């Protein structure tokens, strides 16, 4: 198991999703997933390391986007 994959994903979500205005449409999530894997590769972390910890990266990014939009709602 790769704890560093989960840690990288958490930092990446904070930097790329939580601090920005992103849409929850299919293209935005797909583009973010591609960017996640490119950034991870540059950091020496494989797609498999991330997905063995968080499951589907696409679904995890979508959940983060939807969750961040719902955070301010009662």
C-alpha cells in the first residue's frame, strides 16, 4: 500500500480543487484527472499508488468538487 499516494492526492486536491473554481462536468473532472496523474508522475508517484489508496481518482476528484460546493450549504 502506498500511503505517499494518498498524501500526494490530498495535497493535490487542496491545491487544485479546493482553492480553485472548477466545474463538476465530465470534461473538467477528466482534465483534472489527467493533470493529477501528470503531476504525480513528475513527483515519482504512479497512478497505481494513488488509486490503491483512494480508489478511482476520477470519482475521488468528482466527490471533492461536489463536497467543496456543498460545504457552505446548510
